[in-house]
C-alpha cells in the first residue's frame, strides 16, 4: 500500500472519529474532536478530507459563538424584565441551530464515508 493511500485512509478514519466525537453531546468529547481536526487538517492539505476537518472546526467555533451569544442575550433579557416574551425566541433560535448542526454533521459523515468532499465548508479556524 502506498503512503498516499495510507495517508488518505488515515485521514478518512480520523475524520469519521472526529464526526463521532462531535455527534456525542458531551463538551469534552467535542473539544477532543476539534483538537483532532486541527492536528489532522494540516496533514490532509490537498485532499478532500481537508474540507471535512475545516467544516468541523467551523461548526465548533460557530457553536461556541452562538452559545455565548445566547447566554449573554438571555441574561440581558432576564434583567430587563422583557425576558418572558423574548427568551423563548432565543431558545427557538438555539434549537434551530442545534438541528442544523446535527443535520450538517450527519451529512458530513455520509459524505466522508462515500469519499466525497464536504460542500460549503465554513471558512472559520
């Protein structure tokens, strides 16, 4: 087996592992997954797996930003007294993001197992 094939096979295996870590809703596992993505992304430059690692890193940082923003917005709304009306809208927005997050991750798993690039990879990270 050539080193290119081995590297490609390793990249695919690590991408699947990272997707599984992201799909399990335990924060420490997601952190391990994003570290794995940062390490393996540089090794997979020029391959289709680069887009998968970049997408997962983008999802991680977007999720962090949305979580912090929702927390701050919830606190501000609770303090102002209009939270009873608007806080549920914040929660609906977070729920929409969670559904989008899992749909895109499952799409990524399907694409990586089918040896296809992740289309529309977020350019964050």
